[in-house]
């Protein structure tokens, strides 16, 4: 006769309650994912700060676009996004953004919650005149290339800024009859923003009719920027621009290197 099964080898056929709960949780997660996936792109408005308004939506909450965007009632172009689903569980939005304002295009990885907006690997550029609705003065033209490793803003003042802006072929209708003013780099170092949200950046020319070395300081409280530094003409400077520099030299004494001190305040 065959030997009887050993008690130690007996098979336990009793179902494990934990396995059922795991299946239930997986099923609920799948249902929730399907429901969220069907949400329209307009749901994103629930995560926007009060000063930002969006409309003309298409797509879904995961991959959608807003054809019309305004910031503080100013036209801010159009926006396309791809969300990271896990971020919504923390009442925040983490996404890859593609922003277009006429011919100005920027891509970035961003995080938005009720406290701040932060961006990383922000790159792009285009004609600066396309940003007139966002603060670029009328009459100014040129190209800008943007490359920021970090930007953070709490909707009232800057918190962190690190990166560069390169502008080229700059002209202004009100300066030297629209003559070419050259190309420049604006650099924001790791400590560009202080505890009060004030920002400091260095400005230097990268070629053109003027040698420029300056610092721009932005006051978050007054919302004004002050440019201080020196300017010096190069031999190939256009005649209308040379005339304006000569006029400035009548008011400001040159230093030992022949540079003219300049200071200019403007509101942002």
C-alpha cells in the first residue's frame, strides 16, 4: 500500500485574505486611472493661480493644450503640456511644457502648486518683439536665446534664478534711428536672488558697436530695475549711435580707459 501523506506535507487550500485585498486595490487603481484619463484638459484650471487664466482647451488632462493663456490680464500665448500622473496625488502639477507666443518658443520641466511655480531645464527663444504683451518695450527688436537651469517664483516675487539670456541683433526705433546695437549676455548666478526676492545679474556685450559691462539689479518690492555700468564705443560704431554717445560724454566724464558711466532705471 502507498504510504500516507506526511502531516508536514499537507496542502493548505484556505484562501489568503491579503491576496484578495491586493486584487481589489489593483482593480480600484485601474478604475481611477481610467476615469482620470477621460478628464478634459480644462480640469487643469483648478490648479492655476488666480492671476493665470486659460481657455480654448483641447486634449485631456494628461496631454492637452490651452490655445489662449493670460497672466495678470496680459496675453501670454498658448501652452501644451504632458502631465506626470503621480504629481496630482500631492495636489501639485508636474509636467513638461511647450509654450508658444507668436514666434517665441520655450520648453521646460515645471512644478506648480498653490505656493510656487518652479521650472528646470528651461530652454528656447525667438524674436523679443513677440513678448511685447509681457513687458518688452515697443520699438525694441532682436533675437533672444534662453537657457535656465532653475527658476522659482511664489507668484509675488522670485525665489531662485540660475541661467543665461543671450540677445543678438538688438535695435530700438528710439535709439540711434534703429541702428544695430550689438549682442549681449545677461547672466544669473547661483546667488542671484536674495531673501527679499531682489535679483542681480551681470550684462556684457558679445560683439557690436559698444563695449558694455554692467550690473542689473531688480527690486521685488518696487518692481523696478536699475542698470549701472560702463559703455565705450568701438571704431565701427554707426554715426547716429556715435552722436548719441558723444552727447552722453558731455554729461558724464570718461574714466581712465575712456569708458562712460551709465545708469538707467526702468519699471517691470
